[in-house]
C-alpha cells in the first residue's frame, strides 16, 4: 500500500551541535555573528551530505518508486523577513513534475503530492507567506513570493 512518511529534522536550529564532518561540537552560548555563521555553515554542510545519502538509499530500490521532498521550513534567523521566507524546495516525483509550477510555496507542496499520488482532492491555496517576530507572533506581515513569474 502507499505509505506517507514525514520527517522533520530540527537541525540546524540552535543549538548548533555538528561540525562539517559530523563530529559533535559544543559551541559557546554567546558567539559573534561571524563565528555563528561559520558554525551554521559547517552544520549545514554535514546535514546536506547526510540528506544526499538518504536520498541515494531511498532511490536504490527501483521496484519501489518514492516521492522525495526536501523542504526547509524557513531561512536563517538572522536574515530579514524576505530572506527568512526563502527556502530549499526540491522535489523528486516519479513520472515527472506534473502539478508543480515555478511559484509553488510550501502551502501547496503536500496538496499537489496528495492529489497526484494518494488520491487526494485538495484545492490549491494562494502561494503566500507571512512573517512575524518571536516577541510579537500575531503581528503577521505578508511577504511577496519572489518565485512568481
């Protein structure tokens, strides 16, 4: 039967704990922005290597085609609102990219996949994102979708 498996990997949210080789690192609680950025890049480097290994392992079984979505939930915390909404949104869909479109945002990712591969009947929503600060979570600001054609 078809299976839906969703994995949310919390890293690289703080605290950062891996270097680029995947070794456990204890960073000081307070770091200068440049040091934090370097640590963030190191952890992302390691996570990217691991993610590619998982994708290769999933695709190693041609008898069981899989839908694979690699999607960030948000950009870096120290960036501005527009960059915070810029994410990785990569798809591997057996049979091609039918249903996807250049301006798709996360709100429609699983609607497209569920409709196409799992018999869903979900309407697509407007591709828009909202931003708020942690200290004022209900003061939402609409962020334009820069992927719009």
